[in-house]
C-alpha cells in the first residue's frame, strides 16, 4: 500500500512539474499570453477563441475517425455520405472560420485607432541590427535613444515605424501586435500599456545575419517618472570628472568614433550608429546582445562582430588596450 501511495504521489509531482513547465512558458516579459497592454489583451482573447475553434474542429474530426473505425460495417446511403461531406466539409468550416474571421476583423479598427493627441510622439527606425528610437516634441526638437522605448502607463502612445535598409518587423508581444518596418513606407502602431514593468521587443522578420540579436526593451513607468526620464535624456552629455574617462572623451573624438555616433554637447555628431549621449543609462548594448558594463564595452569596441556577426561598426582592435579602456570608461560615465 505504501509503495502504491508513493507511486501515486510521485505521479502527481510529475504532473505538477509538467504542468508548471507548460504554464511558465506562457508568462514573462515577452509573452503574448501574459498581456500588459490593451491591444495585447484583445489579441490574447482572439488567440483563445481560435484555440477553441480549432479544438472543436479537431475533436469533431478525431471523433468521426474513431466512430468510422468502431462502427459496425453497414451499407451507406449516398444521401448520408453527401450530407456528411457537405455538412462536415463545407458548412461546419464556413461557420467556424467565418465566425473567427468576423471576430478578428472586428478587432482591427480599434487596434489601429489613432492615439489621442498629447501623448508622446515616437518614431522607431529599424536598422541593421538595432532600433533607433526618436522622441519628438511638438516644437520639432527630438531626443534620440537606442534599443529602448519608455512609455507612460495607461496612455496610448503612437509609434511610427520606418526602415532604410530591409524589411524588419517590430513585435512587443506583451503590449501589442507586430507591424513591419518597410523602406519607403511609414507604418504605425498604437501601444497602450496597462501595467508598469520591463518588456522585451524583438525583430519578427528575418533581416540578415544578426536578426536574432535585434532586441528592444520597453520600460513602462508612471507618468511623472516618464517625464523625468525624458527630461534627463534631453540633457546634453555631462563632462566626465574621472581622469581616465576624460582621456576617453578626447580619444572618442580623436579616433573617429564621433563620425558615426553622436554625443550631444560634444563635437561627436555622427548619425550612422546609435546616439550615445546617455548610453550608460541603457539596459544593454548591441540591441540586447549583452548587459552593459566596462568589460562588455571594451569587448564591443575591440571587435563588435565577435559579439554580433554582421554588425556595421568596424573593429578597433588596432587601438592600444589602454585607449579602449579609457573610451569604455568615458561611455560608462554617460549616464
Ligand atoms: Cu530586423 Cu530581423
């Protein structure tokens, strides 16, 4: 008896482990089944309705197949066969798929409705392989950030989507649907986060070698925290007080980094690569490739392609390692 009790409890533990593994796959910062936005809520509901529709069709087909193998052999009337083919092959699919299509189409106007004016104006440009995020003010000024979007909770923010090279696709599963960034077109997506947190976005369309390393963090914060963050990002870069970082600031311009990267408030005003004015306030480098820090920055400067194949930034391994350390220290001071 003891043995059978142990076996039963072992079985229950096993089932619990399998169940928790299955369900934990649905949670987290990058799950369409753990919505944190108004559009994602609707899309999750659509997913479950589609699941229900698919389950009904699957159960009916499997039920019929089992019935066909178990039923005693008898002669079929051609009328009965026709009813089955027309009913199961035409009428039932039209009702189920038509219902799901109608439900899905009815969601679209609401998902694409323009956000009320007054919210942040954000343009995300997909690059190979990172995201340029531009916050525009009503007066035409802008603040550039990279691979990170901050959004105020409870407000609809409209995001314009552009690309200059190939087709990319922005998808932040927890917040909404995916929309392509297509060269020559201006697409848009409206995101209305319903809770605060950090969510992961990604490129959902194969765009080249480092397509899989094209992540984006979406940090949803309260209104006042958002305003504080945007104001601090709009500030020019602070001058470093540490002597090594100060030398790094000089090297950054002397070694040509400023030809591609901008650091507002300095002579570096390149527009090819990410704006680095407040790079040390970001969560990662290389569009989610690695977490930030002096060592990671040194590795990146030494040879970016080692971390991210296909990256357009050239390697700077010809620089003395003390210079690379100084430039990394400078970048780490740009909070
Ligand atoms: Cu960009 Cu895939």
